[in-house]
């Protein structure tokens, strides 16, 4: 029997999972009903060139046209959006007299749309709302409604209260965090992920997995988040390899979309050192966020191992370990199982193999220590310790 994890000191905490989710094959057809529910008459569809080229913007447009819903499209969001993307979208929103947003795509369009809705009612700069500096206190309600339609199973931005953006005045990927940023609805149709190639499927899937693992071992008491996170771990372990090999496998794609939702819901509890490092690696070394997470996660788990042995043991069991070994052994097995999962889906094992230069590690660690994610890591992280993780993963 596990020991009680309820804090000994009495205190009050808040937990919420409020996003309305329309889930399942064919869910896209239910988008007009959500627009009507939210009173959106002229949405701005926010997407990117890759999603448009894949035909998904046209597919969504056909659904809206059939329902006789007027809409506008802004499909110029860049990978890893910047403040300029948000301002350009807001200008389009205002010029075309829109009254709400539909975000279609992966994490970049979804995050960009959140920033656009923020800037329609909040003053710039976006750095004012930096979570690391307590910027959430400046975010208020009253923004235009946003409906998220994900085309990947990774960030879970469709249900999360965060947006990540590269800001020139901070010089790093910056997390903006507030419950007011949560989409009013998420239309999650796993069929929209069928065309995603195996590489991005693996990287985005491991992003969802990292959310689940880091949230599960993060400091704090949040049993709802823990339950979602450990279920997400099991789903990714059993379904990501199949989703990579058989891109149109509905069961695997559905499982991964659920895991992405669970990971994003769970990380309201917190994340960890892996995310602080990946938030620095993306702008400084050009790595895809999910790929950076995947490569570094085993090393971060090893760094945290002594602090969260029991939790890592449960990760191993969720991933299919039925050896009934001692917790210390299971914790080590969890790390090896993550390495094996990475190998199975084609993730390179080391940062050097994806172009990260050894001479840049010091600067990357300096940026990472400024990121708020490591503040909930189960083991405290200094700049030197983050640098040691980078070197071990290089």
C-alpha cells in the first residue's frame, strides 16, 4: 500500500479541468455547433503554411462554408511563433472585423491564437505577462472566444492555460500562463492527424509523454493531475510506436490525442528541468521542442531519480513493467524504457546527433535557468546542474 500523499499541513488548493472537448473521428463536423454556442459569427482561422499545404485549412473551410458561416483566414504563423506573429494576426482580426478565433494546427498556431486573443484586449509587450515574472497577475478575462482544433497529438495546447512564444526583449522562449487563455472549446478529431509524417508524429508524441512524466513527478499536491499524467504515460507507451508505423491507425491516433490532452491538463501542476532546457534549445539551437524533450528526458529522469524513486517506479509499471521488482529497480527500468521508446520511434539518443554544438551548452544553460518550468522540478536546479544535464545528454 502506498503512503498517503496528502500534505501534512492543512491548506486549500484549487484544481480545475474546465475545457469543453468534442472528441472522436468526425468531430470536425461539430465545429459549427460550437461556434453557435459561443456566439461567434465571423471567426479568424489561425493556421500555418504546412497545415494549409496539407489541405486541412480547406477541409475546415468546407465545414464552415456548408454551415454558411463567414470566416477569415490567417495562415502565416511560423514554427515557434514570435511576438510579430501575434501582432500580425491581431491586425488581421481587427481589419476583417472578426469576433472570435479558430486555431487549426499544432502547438504553434494554437499558441499564436492564444496570444492574438490576449492582445485584442491587453496592452503589449507580451513580456509583461511572462509567467517567470508573475505576469499572470496582469491577465484578465474578457478576451474573444477561441476554439482549438489540433492537427497533432503533442503540446495539448487545445486544453492548456499556457502559450509559449519567443520574445526579443527576453531573448528566450517565454511562457505566458493564465486560466483565461484556455480555449472555450477543443474540437479533437484524430483523423486530422493522419497526414502527419512519422518524424513529427514521434517528436510531438514524445512532447506529450514528457508533459505526462514531468507533471507526474513535479513538486506539489494535485491528485487529479497525477491520475491524468500516469494514464497518459500508459497511452503513449502503447500507442506512439503504432502511430509512427501506421499513420492512419485510428485507435493509435485517438490514444495519442487523448494522451496529449491529459498531458496538457496535468501540467497545470508543473513541469520540470526538461522543459526549461528544451525552451532554451529551440531558439538557440533550432531544435523542435518535442525532439529536445525526447532526447533529454532520460537524462533528466536520471538526475531526479533519487528524489522521486517511487514515482518513477509507477512510470515503469504504467509503461508495462510487470516485474514486481523493488522501487529502486523499477525507477531505473523506467529510464531504460523511455530510452527504448525513443529508439523505437526514431528519436536520436544524443543532442550532438541533431546538430547541437558543445560550445553552445553554457549559453543554453544560462537561458534555461531563467525559464520558470524547472521551479517545480523535484530536485532543485542551478545553472551548473542544468549545464551538467546538457553535457550528459550531449
